[in-house]
C-alpha cells in the first residue's frame, strides 16, 4: 500500500483524479461554463475508503480552481459537506449562489 498521494486535473475526462501511488483511487467530476466550474460528483474506490483521499481530492481541486480564479458551484453533496467543514473555501462559491447550496 502506497502512501504517495497525488491529485491532478484530467481535463480530457473533465475530472480531478486522486492517485495512491500509481493507482487511481477516486475522482471529482466537473463541467465548465465560462469562468464557473460545477463540481457534480465525487467518488473514491471502496478499496481506498477511510484514508482521507476524498477530502484531499476536493481540497486540492478547490486550491487549483482558486489559483485559476474560477468560481465553483458545488452540486456534489460531498463537496458541499467539505465546504461546510472548510469555510476558507466558501468564497469560491459566488455570493448570490451560496444560499441555494446551503452555504
């Protein structure tokens, strides 16, 4: 079991991917419309459950989107839960959209 975890954007598949070593452990699907990125679905392989990989995936995806000066629409329930626990990322969601996502 590898402890080497990496997250990278795979724009060809419209998703961020998290790897444990060289093994794909999960992904966060997205769509892009203009400057807004809708995070629509996050999942990790059950084999990798309990290792914090989903949180690492979403955190690094949000950091990447911040660096690209993108706005985020968190349609994925996991991403909304992550944002509730990590309010430092809520500013990525446009102010006028936050109430609709429970933020």
